[in-house]
C-alpha cells in the first residue's frame, strides 16, 4: 500500500500561493456598494472620554459616516469570558490605540485619512505601564493564583545554597504577513456572512451575533486561510469582525475593514511581557531543593486570554525538571497598554525561560557545566515523576533525548574549544548551551478539547473534507487530507480540504494549543471511517463476506472474492442508496483538572525536544550572532515529516527573535514606539545560522493519537531558549569573573552591554 501518512507531501496550497492565486480575505471579490472602515484611536493611555467631534472628517470626500458606541444594537461589551472589554471605548479610554469609533468611506484611503481628522476630547488620568507598578497598586485583571507543593519555606531554610534573582522578559508582536481583516456582508432576513482572517471562526460568530443582538445561527463565518496567525488571530480577529459588522449594520452595506500595519501594532495585544522574582535553594550538585517564584504577567487593560496564559506559565515553570518543594504565585497585572493575548506557546515560554534562567544561575554559582546541572534536575521514570500540579509524567524520554543530542552535537568537545577560544580572544566571546523542553499538549480549558469534521465522497470517487480547524500556513489541511486519504484507501490527490465554515462544523474550538491536527485530524479520520464502514458493509453484502474482510488501499477495494476500483464501488453504492458522507467527532480522553487549585491532568501527553545553540557576542558593541543550532525534537510518528521540520525551524527562529531582536518599547506616555518594521526587528534570512540541523526523535506517541503523531506547532518555539542561555554563557565569559549574569530579554545589543557591565 502506498500510504499518504508519513510522507513529505507538498502543502496543499503551495502551488497556488507561489502563483499568487491563493485567496485571502482581501482577495475575496467585493460586492457592489462595498464600503471600507478605519478606526479612530485614542492618543491617551488612560483618561475620561468627554466627546468626539467628527465634523471635519464627515465633510471629506467619500465619507459616509461614523460608528460610535451608541450605534451598537445590543451589548456594548464584547462577548469575552470575563466580559470586561468594550466594543468601542465607553466613557473611559484604557490605552493608546484603543478604538473609540469607526469611520466608513468609499475607499480604504478615504476612510483612513478621515479617521485621522476626528477630534477626540479626553481628560487624562494617571496610567499604569508596568506589571511591577500594577502589582504595587494591586491592579489586576484577574485575582492572583498560587500553586504549592511541599514546604518551600522550610526546604529553603534547609538548603545548602540559596540565591535570589529578578528577570524581565519582553513581549512579542505577532507580525503575521496578512494583517487583521474582516469583510461583513448583510444578507436577507437578518442573516450575515463574515469573511474573517481568524483562528477561531466560532468565536467570531459568537461575538458578531452578540454585538448585533442576533442568534448564532444568523451569522456564518468563513476562513479559507490566513497569512499567519501565531495566536494573534485567536481572539483579536473578533474585534475587527465586530467593527466591520457594526458599520455594515448601520449603513446597510457590505463593509470591509483591513487594519493599517501601524494601527494593527497599536490596537492588538502581544505576547505577555513577564517580570519575575525568585529564590532558589540547591545542593552542591545543583539539584534544586526549594523554589519560590513570583510571576508578574503584564496583561494590558483587559483579561482577554490572560487567565489561561498565566495558568500555562505556571504549568510550564517546571519545564523538564522535578520540583520537590515549590511555591509559585502568579499575578495577572492590569496595565494601560494593549490587552495582551495568545501567542505561540501561550504562556509556556514565559514559564520555561524562568526555570532555565534559574538553572543557568545555579550552574554559574557552583562553577559547574550548565548541562550537568540541567541533567541533574530532569524528571525521573519511576521516581521524581509527578509535576507540581500533580500530573504524572508517564511518557518521559528526556534523559535519552538530551544525551543523544549531547553526543550528536559534540557538546563536550565544542564546550572545551569555546573555553579555549574565550581565553584567547579578548573581544569576541562565545557561549554554548543545551536546553530541553517538555510541553503539555491540550487546551488547558478542558471544554475546548473537542472537534468535528465532515467527509463527503462524491459519485466520481473524489473526496472533500471539512473540519473545524483553520489553515494559517502550518499545513493543517494537508495533514488532514493525508489522514482521510489513508482511511479511505485513496490517493492523496483525490482529497480536497475546504474552508473553515461555521455553517458546516459548529462550535469548533480555536486552532491553537498545538492541537489542530490532534483534534481535527482524529475527527476527520472518524468521519472517513464511517463512510468506509458503509462501503465495506455494502461490498461485503455483494461478495458474501464480513465487512472486516474488505480492505481499502491504493484506490482499490478488495474482498476475498474480487477486487474493484474505489470509484466503481462508490458508483454502485450510490445506486443502492448507501450514505457516502458522514460526520466525525472527537474528544480528547484522560484530561481533567481543578481550575481553582490548578491540579490534575490538564494535558493528554507531553512533546519533548532539545536544542544545542552556539553564539558569539562582541563585548564592545553588545552585538550577538547565532553560529550553530542542532535540534533533536519529538514529533512522534510524523504525518508529514517535511511540514513538521518546517514547523520546528520556523518555531525556533520565531523564538530566537523573541529573545534577541524583537523588543517592544512603550514610552512614559504609554505609546508603543516600536510599531513598524523600521523599529521592530523580526529575524531575517541573515540571522539564520549557517549550521542549522534538525533531527526527529524515532519513537511514536505513547498515547493513542492520530497516526501516532505528536503536536509540533508550539513546542519548538521554546527550544530557542538555548540561544538565550548561550548568550548568557558568553556574557559570563566576557565578565571574566564568577559573577551573576543579570540580563533582561530580549538580548539586544543594549541589554547585552548592560549585562556585561
């Protein structure tokens, strides 16, 4: 049998994307009379909204009008879980860039120019701009959360060594190639069709219907593909769709809203910046004996997804290491900046970097190799194998995986060579580090771990699959087509994936938490299996055998008696009124946890990996460069190895950007000053190391996941923490003494110089 799963198939849209014929929201043909919308933004971080004067804007050519909070037919707050965010500013503005009104005009540029002519009267109020400042003022979007195990205070007092430290880790702009965009079309009888670049069509449907005062069945949301999402279109795409729909509702015309890149930066949330205080106790070998960790999440002005993001940071503050006596307190700080949101890793990176920084500090304090300290603290197999949130680690491959990378990357040999280099070179210092990752796979909100799909077999034998996931370039549709092809025994080329559509699969979860293939792939597999079972029963009846004796492979349907083509079987089945389509539904098994105590089993399984990164820094300028990267990553049995390797490479480089060049800077007025490519630097081709090697771990998923695979979207992001730790090793060499390395992320030239001093 020529299986589709396990082969490196091209991305299903690759040819269309290269040819420029792949359709994104802004490519959808506009209906006659379509208007365009642009936002009016607050220029004040915090204040009372006293009035809006649109006189000059409304007199400009092509301008049709303005949408204010008073024009919202139903609830003036968005339909978020916490219900704390206004659709448009209500009486108070909470950050620079908050949307106060929407201008509607005949063209995009007419709307944008007019929006900048609207005069807004705001009486300024004091603004809180940092999480530590918010904590001091007890300003939170949600209450603090504490997770404890053992007696951290008592164990700390009994520890051989104790060190304290602080860390500041910046946020990150999603910088998707396709910006936020929505196109709202009013239909007959109070119905709506919304084209949205969204990771969560069901939530856009919910938000739009909630704002318009409609039932969900009146709103259909469609998304064929996104030009990138990375979490930035999980909730935040809903805002743009609601604004477009409100404008369309007021002016009874179709309305498209596409944010200007600068406005996108100012309006939308980022990866949550975090601040940390820690006290850690350890013995002479570097084994952690006690940990007290305080995490201050900068949530922005509303809760958005900050609760589950901060929860996942708690869940991943152990990373790959057993913590016997630990106390973690998480503060969800309310500040007067954009409401921060989901970003690849969803709080996991902010948890992992804390423990990795602590282990690096321990190693330098004891003058030990940092890899030895990390290996000393790894989770065990039959002991030291329960997390601080009481989940047993049952699939641990950390020690063999890390040891294999240690050998294949020649870590010890290179470490010795780097020590010699640093002794001989006074200006350019090098560093090397291996860091592992253990990342939990599932939505931490258990209810989202469900998915549905539809599989249609047409009378010519061709197959169509529709599921609740969204395609944002990560290859989800390609993998699911491979799974369906194998389930039906047809060629991969016979299966076509269609747009995510709330009228086909309802109540779908967001494509997030690395679970797109896990959930939707298994649902599609079940749907295809139902059709196959129908066909098998039919053919078994023809040939006088049980359905279990019928096999499907290579476009053929075989029984002990005869072989038929799949196409002929389908035609005969249709003529005999056999159902040729089916739905499939999947819910992740085994997961549960107490949302109050944050204990239980929030994850179905863990994905593992490790990276060895070598860097160089210039101690005179603070500049850094990544020289070599070796990765060994666990994707189970890959459904599509090429796509998985692409995700590993892309995730790593994006993580490298977060920790080296991507710095978000707010000034003392609360203005995000890095709001364009000229001031915000994502990694470019010149930043990719010449030596960049990715190997896949050889073992199938030990849990019963689709195709034996493991999730791959988010875990590789955290492998880039090896770059951060390697830079800190180089800084330590530059300091020339056994002194602490205090460096805040990202490791820009300025921050490296500050750490050296």
